[in-house]
């Protein structure tokens, strides 16, 4: 199957190239980069030298559409929408890692991300988290790949919301992410001398753009309105997200019972690993892979359920999940091209 990677020079785009190159059914025939158009991929990115014989090109949906059978979009929010819409208009299925089509309500989307450049497709994409939307993704034309933070929150939390086991108001979420989550851009706060040995919260108090996405999907799972308090932090590392979710059980719930709920929910899932009792998720155990490790603990003294997760923000939080969605959309085995083991050390 001939595929395009649009926005190939960003961190997610590069991870998509890495994933699609090891996929036996995908042949990358188009890779785009506005800044590096005209450069061979191997020249622009030496890690790919000798692995991919294409020249980076500017984005032109009409030119791309007749050359590919499928497209991965890894453009920033707002920039992605018109390109994705043009590809869909020409019949090309797309797995989109931007936030442009994740939110179902246009008013919420525009309040969060600004004026939408292709509003006619809002609400028409399948939310790209295969663990919860596997059947709708089969044969879908557009997947709005779930965000990295929402993935780390929803995978441990949704089984408890679906079962009505936790309160839906006042959920508290603490997440910590590696710097690659901010994208490939120059910013004083991302300089090595600023970041090394440092850790800081940012976009505190409902300011982060992933809050509406988390609440949308949590509300769908619970069947009633869900509100969260979300505080993200920046870690002095490149890859990975660790998340802690604090919830109030509606009835007494032991750590062993909570773990059984996760085991039941993910018994047949290839990429969600429920950890042994007492073990906590670690970045080193998922780095470079499409796995998300989850665990549950109970603080019975304060009646608090503590749900933990760890994932690689560039893989299960973006490119790997995009390929997982694409496999379902194209009728391939879901794990194909994605069973890369974590990088240790």
C-alpha cells in the first residue's frame, strides 16, 4: 500500500517514517516538509540514510492524492485541517495526529484551538484510540488520533468510568512529559541548560488544550458529565509520559479489585500491559514502543483510587497509535509493524 507521511520533519513525522518503514504492507512514496522541500530524506535526516529513497516535498494535496492509497498527517493543529480535508475530498483515507478533528463540537474546538479551517469535517472523524473505538475504526476514512496526554489518562481511567465505580466530578490528573511533546521548535524553555536537572508545571488551571479532549472522552465513557483538574509538567528527558489519576470510588474498592478491573478490560489488548501487583509504570519500560503500562492502587485511608500509566508520547501517544488506527482502517492485523520492543537502557 502506497502511503504519504505529511509533516515528516517533525518528531511525530520522523517516528511515523520509522514505523511505516518497518511495516510490511506500507511503502512510503511521499514525505513532505515545507522547510526541507527538495532534500532527500536521508540527507535531511541521517538516521534514515539508505532506508528511504524519496525527496521531501512541499504539501500539495492534489498532487499527493493520486499517488497514494493512504496518508498519515503529522502537521500542527490548524495547519492539518485543510490538507486533511483536501485529501478526504479526493478519497484518500487519513490517520491524523493533529488535534483538528478530535473534538466533536465545533464551538468547543474553536474555543480551544481557534477558527477551524475545515469545519465541515468536525464530528465526522473516528476518535483514534483503538482500545475504545476498534469497530468504528475498521474501514473508516478519517481517524483523529488521540492526544498523548489523553491517551495516558484515558487508558487507566475509562474502565472505572464505564463501570460507574468512581465519581465523575473533581478527578485530579498529574502528568509529566518529556520535552519532545512540545514538538521540534526553538524555545528558550527547551534549551538544554534550562531543562537539564529541572522539572516544572505549565498551563496550570484548565489551560492545557487537552482538557476538553479528556473530558469529552471521559464523559462518553461514563455516560454523564466528567470534569477534571489537569496539571502537566515538563521533565528533563526526551520521550515519555507518566500520569497519575486520583479518583473517588463510589464504594469501597481495594487495590486488588481495582487491578482486576484493569485486567478484565485489557485482557485481549496487545498494547496495554497491566502491571503485577505493587509495581508502578516506568518510562524506561515503554520507551520507543507502542505499549502503555497501567497500574491501580487504593489509599483506603483517604478513600482515593490512584491510577498510573506510562507511555512513549511519540509512539503510543502519537505515531504508533496512528499506525494502529491505520491497520484497522486498512484491514491489516492491528499489531502489524508495531511490535517493536522498548529500548533498554
